[in-house]
């Protein structure tokens, strides 16, 4: 039995194009993989750990084998708990909207929590940086109000998909697939509904062999 983790990064619930597409994928996945477990972390409701001065200080003390205070140890355990839940999955679906040409702040917070040396990546003078989350597929479902693909003239404004691909590759992912739901704010409600329907159909198809 495999475990699929859905990282949900939109607070808009039923209004979210990325979430509705992800739900279509998950429904199809459950039908095609009845023995697998599907778990979701809703980043706007998960109570993510902070990563401020306390957590940063704990990180460097603990990772370098230095004594940490009780408060620092407790803070770092919260980081480890979130990170362990992420690493425990065998497959991943990440659904997110584009906000201000980038990613929602909760998703960036989650990334800052789980991207940690010795845990999701390593470094050595001989090998350089090396991702430690390997052999696992990830599907990104990304919704955008505009169109940012090749030939649109807006490619440079897309700081969502390239960044997510980069950070996922940095921690070891090589099987990265993407479903884009775009544009959702051009052409009126009917055009947006058609884009959503097409994305949901593609999601259902991909789920069968994921």
C-alpha cells in the first residue's frame, strides 16, 4: 500500500480552481488505487510551525551537535514532525494558485520548514548539493488567472511554476508533472469553466496511472 500526500495551498475551498482539479484527481486516484492511503495537509488550517529566530537558532545548534535549550528543542521537534509527515509519503500532489506572480505565503512557509540540511538535502565538497527525497513522483496542479506559457509574452512573470520545479528538484524529485489551469480570469465565466473542465478531465486521466 502506498501513501499519497496532497499538499493543499489555497484557502478558497470550493471556489479554488486548483483544489477542484486536485479533488477530481483524488477521486479518480481512489477508484484506481483502492488499497492506497490518501492524506491531505491543508496549509491554511494545518497550524504550521513558525520559522523565526528561535527555530533558526535551534536548527544550527542541533544539526551541529551543540546543546540546545528546552525551548529550542521543543521548537525543532515541531519542525521535525512536519517534515517527517512530508517524507513519509510515497507520492505527492501539490495544488496551489498563483498569487502576485508567485506562491501563497503558507506554501512558502511550508517549504521553509521542510527544506532542511541532512533531512531533505545534503552537501559535500565532492558532490555539492544532493536531494534526499528520491524515487517519488509529484504532480503539481497550478491555477493562474492569466496565461504565462511560451509565446504569451508573460513568461517572465511566472515565478510560481519555475520556483516550485526548482525547489522540488533541489530536494531530490525527478518525476515532476504539472497540470495548469489557466487563464481563469480571461474570457469570462464560461471560458473559465471550460478551462476547469479540461483540467479536471486531464487530472482524472493522470490519476489512473499515477
